[in-house]
C-alpha cells in the first residue's frame, strides 16, 4: 500500500511540474478574423535570452566561451545563431501554422501575422542532464495593406521545444521546435475561431 501511495505521489508531482511549464496562448486584444490564407513576418527586437536582458550580451558571452575552447568556433556560432531564424525557426513556425490553421501562406493575403519573439530560453542538453528550450512571443494579426491596423493581438507564453528521444544537443534544433510549437498553437487557435 505504501508503494502505491509513493508512486501516486510521484505521478502527481510530475504532472504538477509539467503544468508549471505549460504553454499558454491567449487573445488579448481584438478578434481573430476569418481567413484562408495569411502572410507571416518575424521580428526579434529587444529580445531577452535566458539570464541576459539583451541578446547582444548573450551572443558576446557565448561567442567568447566557444572561442576560448576553439579559436573561431564562437564566430561561426554567432553567424549560425542569426541564420537559424530564417533557415530553421521561421519555416517551422510557418509549416505548423499553415497545417493546424488550415491556412495557405501567401505574401498577398489580406492579413499578415507579425510574430515578435520577446524571450528565448535556449535550454541545454549535455546527455546526462537537460533543460528544455522555450519562447515567449506576441502575434499581431494586421491588415497587409496597412500594417498599422491591428485586428488581433495574441500572446504565446512558454512555447516548449525539444526533440523526441532527447536528440536535441544543438541549440538551433531545440529553438526551432519552440517555433513549431508556437505555430501549431496559433494555427489551432485560428482554426477554432473560424
């Protein structure tokens, strides 16, 4: 009996811990319009990374750390850090947004979603221990013809990212999964509101 109680307590604690990291998505302004296609844009202004208030400070610290281990490795990492946005993060977001929102991506669509990343936790995976990545962001749905006309504002908090089987030793891989999760959640919300 004691064995069962102990395991039940462990299961409860596990679910409690997972809820603490659960993604939250919420429409905080306006109403999501009916749409079949959409344009997307991404911004990364004034982003905080992990314990760093400014992305520049994070990049400098990581670049210096990697260059100390192997000359030039930090410089390559810094270039890849920026390139991952267009090459990995944005395509993952778009793929799952269109799939779960049943939307077609179209630069000439009536509406544009501007996804602004506000915070990134890159996490880590060193084999024996790990910390999952997550992002916080804000999605503005605006009129493509006049982007100052905000139709709806949606916040996405703690969009988690990790690969199945824990094979996410690369920071870009973990973070690309956070964008996939955010795109999926936003797509589902848009579909639900139609």
